[in-house]
C-alpha cells in the first residue's frame, strides 16, 4: 500500500510567475486545494494552498477594486508560495502519509523523484485508500472486537470465523491509546455462512468482546 498506487499523477501546477488571480480561477473551477509550484524543468520549488490564495484575496467586505493600482493583479504564485514544502517519494507507505498529513495539518504532499514532481497525494487520495483497505467500497457487515494485544487472539478469532463459513473481506487493527495492552480488530465480512446475522452476533458476543457491528449503515453497540 504505497504512494505510487494511490497518488494523483496528472497534477495541475503553477509556475512561480503564475498570476494569483489565475490560480484563484482554477481553484474555483477544479475544486482543488493545493498547487505545486515548479520551474521550467519540472522541479518543485514550492506549494500554494487554497488558504494561501484566500489570504491573498481582497475581502468581499471592502468596497472598490482591491486589484487596481497594480496590486493583486501583479501578485504571483512565487510571492505567496511556501518554500521547501514537505514531500514524499512514491515508495512511502500510505499510513505514513496519513500521519504526515494529520501531524502537519496540511491537505496534500507533492510526490517527487529527486526534486522532480511526479504526482501529489492528497487527503482525498488517502480517503480512497482507506475505503479500499477497509472494504467499505464493497459493502458487507463490519464487526469490531476488543482483543489482547499479543500474538494469538486475532488469529484464533479469524480461524473461528473461517470454520463457521464466515467470509471476511478485510481485517485491520488499532491499538488503544490509553491502554496499549489491548487493540481493536475491525473485520468486514461479505457472508455469514448458514447462520442469520443475529445468530452470529449472539455467538460472537458470548465468546469474544464484541464492541459493535455495522450492518447496512446502522451501528449496533454491544459493549
């Protein structure tokens, strides 16, 4: 699950001399949130975000044409861009990308080889990845369990489900932040064997710590 599998390759870019007014028009038309800024050789020199453009725009509450007298009309991407933006390479893992976006509170990361721009990975791309990794795009029922964070419990649970002809399409886990001795396992299934959903839920509740399940968009809390 690497950047190269999920990044946007056909990136809309700006040159350092591109007009901020032109960038604002593209932003409205294409509904994008950031523009990598490249030089004539396609090398990354900066990035301009939608916030940078909004901050450069005159307030709608100020009367008159704020772009007159050589003001906003002469402002370029090079004037408002962030120099030396955080970048990633195409072989970085997607979970690291997600953490980088969250920790730095940014909407996208240019993907480079050396300094040459080859794509961009955005929050939307990460959401596409998550929808695929969790199996959400294929539907089914998701069960959430609380397990001890040690070898064995998850494998035993999956073997038990398999023995009961339950067909699972995705499995992922997360550790409890306040109690690292436990983790949550999220298992999405596409078939429940010869049981009804209610019968399977009753069995799982009796034998495991089942936190909740989500069926057809409805969440049912157990614990």
